[in-house]
C-alpha cells in the first residue's frame, strides 16, 4: 500500500473509533437516558431530614427548666462486624448496656442496629476512641432538665422520639414539638452531601417548636421542694404536696410533690429509675378527705347567709353531737365558744351545729361555688374532679360529715383555689401554670391571663373569715404556722384516712395539712401543705404548719414583700 | 506543500492556510466554551461542599452553645447555689434577731419635719 493509502487507512480507523464512541454516547444520553437518570437519582439523591428544635420551658423569670440538645446515638453495622462478642463487651462497659443483649443485636445479619440512643457526650467520645469502622454515630435531639428534680412532676418528661409523655411536656406537646423539615440533597461518590441550590431546589424549612414560659418561680419552687421534703423525711411520711399560689390571679408559683420517705425526688432526666406513681402529679391526680381545713367552706357559707355571727356563742361543752345515726366528737373537750373560736380550736361540735342551721341545700351550693366536685382546669394532665355526692344523695349524716371535711374527696389544687377565694375578696380563680407561649417563627404566640370562675362569697365575708383564720394562727391550732414578721391566716387539718382493708376510718393513718394565706392584711400568697401518713406526730398544726411558716417566710423575703407584723424579736424602725 | 518545522507562525499565516486558521480558532472557541461550562458545574459542586461544611460548623457551634446554656442553667440551680453557700462558704440563714425593718414615713410627714 502506498503512503497515501496508509494515511487514509489510519484516518479511517480513527474516524471509526470516534464514530463508535459517538454512537455509544448517543445511546447512553439519548436512548437509555430515562433509565440511567432514574438510577442516578436513586443513588445520588436523598432526602435529608431537618429536625425541628423542641421548644424550651422557662420559669417566670425566663430561667431554663427544660432544654433540648443534639447528642450522638450509636449504631452498629452487624453485617460487617468480625467479632460481635468482643465489640459487645467493649461497648457494654462504656455505655452501661447489657453485654448479652448487645451481642445478640450485633450478631444479626442486619445492616443497621441501634446500640445506644442519645448517649452522654463523654461516653460517645469513648466509643469513638475505640476506632471501630463498624460503629457509627448519628445526632438526635435529647431533652435535658438542668435543674434536675426541681418541679419534676410539673414538667413531666419526653419519650425517645421527643414526644411529651407526662406533665406539661404532654399537655403542651403540640406547641413545643415544632414541625420537621427536609431538603432534597445530592451525595457524591464518597457520601458527602451537596446541596444543589438554584432553580428546582426542593426543601421545606423546619419550624422550631414554641417556647413556654411558666408561672412557676424557680426559687419559690426550690423553697417548697426543700421544706416539704424535710417534713416528709422527718415524719417518715408516704409523701406530700405543697402549693404556692397567687390568690389574685391564680398563678401557681410552686407546685411541689414529695416522694415517699426514703425515695429520691422525681428527676425527669431519668424517668426509668422511678415507679409510675412517683412521677404522677399528686397535686391534681390524688384525692383526699380534707378534714378540718374544709371547715372554712361551712364557715364562709354560714357567714355569707348570716346564719351565724363570728362572736356568737355556741355551746360545745357536750363534746360530741349526734347527727342521724352517727355520733361525732371533738378531739378535746371545749366549753362555750364563739364561732370564731369554734374555727380557731377546730371544734367539730360547733361546726356541725352551724351546718345544721345552714341546711344541706345552701351548703351544697357553696361547696360548688368554691370549686369542689369539678376540675379546676389547671393545665396538668390527669386532673380529677374530686369526690362530691350529689346533695340529693346525701344521707342524714352527710351534712355533719361534709361540714368537718369527711365524706368528701378533694384534690390539693382545689383546696388551694378555695383558700384563694378567702384571700382575694371572694372570687374563685382558675389556677394555671403557663404564662405565655412564645412563637419562634415570628408568629403571634399566646398569652394566658387570669380567669375568674365566679364569685363565691362577698368581700365582707372574706374580711370576717380572714380575722377568724388569723385567730387560728395567733391563738389556735395553727400557732406554728406564724411566719416571723408577717401576719398569717389559715387552718390546720388532721384527717383520718380510710383503711382500705376494713373500709372504716383508720386510727393510724392520717393526712396532716395546713392551708392559709400571707400576709393576712394584704394576701400575696396562698400556701397549702399536705403530708400523707406521717408517723409519730400526726397533727396538722405540728407536721404541716411549720412547713407553711418556712415557705411563707422565705418566699415573702425573696419577693421583697415588706413585713406587716414586726413582733417576735424583729426590730421595727420608723425613719 | 512544504512544511517547515519550527515555523508554525509563518506556516499558519501564509495565504493558503487562512482556512485552517479559522478552523483551529473555531475549535479553540468551542473547547473554551465547554471548559467554561464544565468549570462552572465543578465550581457549583465545590461551593456545595463548602456550604455543607459551613452548615456543619454552624450546627456544631449551635450545639455547643446549647450545651453551654444547659451547663450554665445547671450550675445556677438554686439547690446547688444553696449547697455552696451553706457548706463551702459557711453562710447561714438570716435569723429574726438580725432583721431590722425600716418603715419609711410618707413624704408629707417627712416634709413636715
């Protein structure tokens, strides 16, 4: 072949090569385009979830009580694992998981198993130090309660998937949760994510959960928690409740629930360490026969209806009174007492005599006006309405029993709200825990304002009741409730519990309580203290009244409420 | 046609080779345009990597910020502060004997003095 021929042959071969490549390109990019594009999309594109941040819960001074934080969860790839047993042993020491359970999971043929979710940062770091390629990490949101047990039963807790399970976390789950977002991203050959941007970029931004500001004050809550726990421990009791409420608005500044003596206070950071009864908010879920603290309802009703005067003398010298087929006695013999002293000394006889004058129709009406027999509407899950018989079903003895706080079941929150009526001039206010919801997306949010339920009694009756209840603290059964520097009004209660075996009133188990308001001259706080089944001393004036005093003194000092009664060693200087 | 090695310029600019020059220039322009196009795509991917890295850094910083807020909240808890005050600093609660209540007289009474 001559030279020209060889050149033409080489050119032809090169042209043929290019034609084959071009043809292949046409086949891939035109004919097979749709199928290849779909496969590429499946391999390269993925939907990246953008987790929304759960809202923060603050106290009334905007101090954090519940916050979410991303922490690492540990997962394993069992299908690639060479020695699952050894890996399980190493991981169980760090993560405090059962080694046998871990080994079982890591021995499976799955490509992904959770080893431990939402671990503490220190433990995650130790797992990383193992340097295993078969163990990976993924960030997940975890809820933290930095104040530990403070207001634990009020806050509640969340589950593994950040859903509210108890307390305010559950009641306001929808507001706190937010909405997850997503973005359609691409990943390269080594799995790095590339956000494409530009037209056609598909995404939905996450909507952060709303924050919630409570009416609870962290400091007053701590005071209530501490004093109540001390009393429950000293009395070796089964538990207790302490409520601090603003009587004018219904705002709850503290709602303390103490676990049984010997049990730690509920810490929502570790709910699995507690029995379900220990995270229950007994302030709203439990009912108890209030005993003598309920006498204020009868007294207020009788004064309002003018069937008795505070200074009217009532003969209690018999020491007992028969109502229908039941004989009810006084704890100790009294003589002839004024009605004020009937309440101050907690005479059952005197109280029942006045109740019989009032009559069950009117008495039942006032019991309802004070909020008993119905839920208060406070924003905690599990509230019950208490136990109140319809007056048409009252037996002959009911009026006497109910007047002294038996044959009726009340919740602590109902009792606190009822004393709020006496403290604020006669209005029943709805107790509430959330002050406002703060929207994160520039939205309007929501503010909660005081809600009056209805007028129970007049201001004049309130003034009379206040004087009577101050007498309880000054000279009556509530002397140990008197806070230094402040006037106080309140009532003691020592209520027998029902023996669940016999169905009769127990001679050994009591509920000791004190409820009142301070300062009596211009009430700022209603404080309820209830101690369940104390051992040894059982009287409300001995077990619960000192808690009232301690909480009142410290809370009023913290709130910078000026003392209105400078007796008892305090120096009062006029400048 | 004779080719002269080392003298491409004069070869190209010789009258008979202007058609070839145009063809070479056209190819160069097309190649440049293609390079610009591909380069742009590569730049977008690189910027995407940078965005992802910055997003990660932002998330890490936000995470650290939240962790510090939680730690600050925990350190300022009333129970902890009280324990430090009582046990480490030896502070005591105020006794009623130490309380002096100073009642301020109304301004009118002060002026009268």
